[in-house]
C-alpha cells in the first residue's frame, strides 16, 4: 500500500493597480493594495482568509491532533507571508499552530514566487536565501526540500538545488517526462542523485479541478471512494498529491462538500493499517529512488502542456520578462531598498500569467485568475510600471553623480 504525501502551495501575488502612462515619473506606488475596489490585495487576502485559510487550517489542526500519523507540507511564498503580516496576522498564527504540531513540513521556494532561475541564477539564489530566512523567523524551522515556482523544474535546476544543500525537490509527474514510468515512486537526478518527488497529477486534479464538476463520470467524489483508489495502487510507493491551498473553500466552494471531503480523507485512508502519510522529507528517507530521471526540458504543473507556456508563450510575456531582468544590475547598484523591493515584486510569475493569450480549456483557467479585462491590458500596465522603474533608476544615478560632484568640490576646496 502506498504512502500519501499531501503538499499545498500557498501564494497570493501583489497585483498591480491600474497604472497609466500618465503616472510614469509621478506615482511610484504600483500595487493595488488598499484601493476602494473589491479586488485590491488587502480585500482579496481577507476574503480568501475567511473562505479558505482559516477554516481549512482549523480542520487540518484538528486532524493533526486526532491522527498522529497524519502529515502535510506547505510552501509559502514570501509575498504571501508579507501580505498576511500586513493585513491578516491571525492567519499566520494559525499556520504557526499547524507547524508546531511537528507533523507539518515547510518547503523552500523563491521569495517572490518568481521565474528568476530562467533569467538570473544569482537572483534565484538570493531569493531562496531570503525565503529561507523568512521561514526560519516565522516558523522556527529550516526548509530542507525545495519546490520551485509552479513546480518549474529541469536537470539544470536540480544541479543547482543540490549544490545549495537541499535534500530533495518536487516536480510535476508529467506523462511526457515519465513515458512508461509511474509518478508513484521516488526518482533521482542523473548526476547528483538528488531525490525527486513527483506529483500524481491525475489524482491531484481530481480534487483540485474536477471535484465539483457534475459532468465528471466520478462525481460526486467522496473521501471513501478516493481512499479506495489510492489503497488499490499496490505497485506504488508514494502518491504525491500536490495542489493550491485555495482548492479548499476558494476554488472549490464550501457548498461543494470540499471541507467534508478533506475532514474525512485521513480517516478513510488510515482505516487500512498499511496506508500512511509522509512529508516530502519522510518520503525520500523511507523510499530509495527506483531509478534516475533526466528532465532536460522545463516541466511545470501549469496547463495541459505542463511547460513554460503559461508564462512565456507569447511575445508580450517574453518581452516583459526580458526587459524586467535586464534591469537587474542597474536596480541593485542603486542600493535603493524600496526600488529593489518593487523590482522583485514585479518578478512574481502571476504578472506574466495574466498576459497569457491561450484559449479553450486552459484559457478558462487563465481568465478565472486574471484581474484584467484582457492579457493586453495586463501587458500595458506592467510595461508602464517598468518604465517608471527605469525612471527611478535614472534619478538614483543622478543623485549618485551629484553626490560625487559635491565631494569632488569639497576635496578641491580643502586643498
């Protein structure tokens, strides 16, 4: 009987406000934090806290206390934790209570939920270090397993993650990388033997996407039915169920029965004494890798392609990302903490996701998450902000030059 590894991504971006071309050089506050609209960042955090974070945390805390064998894992983006600290510290406290049970593992990721590995390894490493420090401050634990933004992974990333000292990494169990193999085993990097834990996307998506679909042949999905599916996998070691935390109460509303399903699932699985739950660290410790797994091309958990196309499939996305990361040296040289923070917030992958022009099934998903009327509006807003970032860099350069001139005059006068 397989072990179950239950992992949740917890992330909310700082969405941009309607930043117009006329604002460039005049307004340096880019983010829709406290506007009067119902879609400002504070309102969204507060809404999702009530619909998802607080009720789900309460359910899971009870399950953890009632079932010593139950285990879960989280990765929290830094931008999410920052917003909780500003707008809803009660939610941070509830997550801290979960971690204190000792049955919860917290994973590492990039602080800004960014695509930085694709453009700047230095920035990627800086964000991981910043994120690790933040997790240690809030939860008093040091992450040992890495999970990149949206499960983006390839062999090169695996090499760097191993060099940084992480003990394992999460990735998508996509069919095109596995071919005939099963996602229900631990694999290893072909060079450094880094353990790779793969998402079982079919079972994960049964909960995350299909749970409330009345046209689905397995509707309604109950905890006992789902537990039977997992228990029947006699040839599996570990079934990794990875999903957005907002699945519970936000994407799948309370009236779908999602909370009842979650509350019943551990008990249904543990009815069979040969089933258990593991954290990612426990999974790689318990199950030796069955073989090497080379993933030369990028894979992610997004859309049907499970590649980078959700963020970088069109010229708008590609141009925006290239221009953003091309500013790295100039931004960092200013030593302006606010400017650097704003530049890093622009790296959040959601900004590029909003520019996606896919349609059909994936397009529906993109539209659900998009605060803009169109991908083109998202692109224009982002580029307007980027122009103001360039303006601020030029102003910072002018200040530095003026300071240098003043010091030279002082030196000349003194002599």
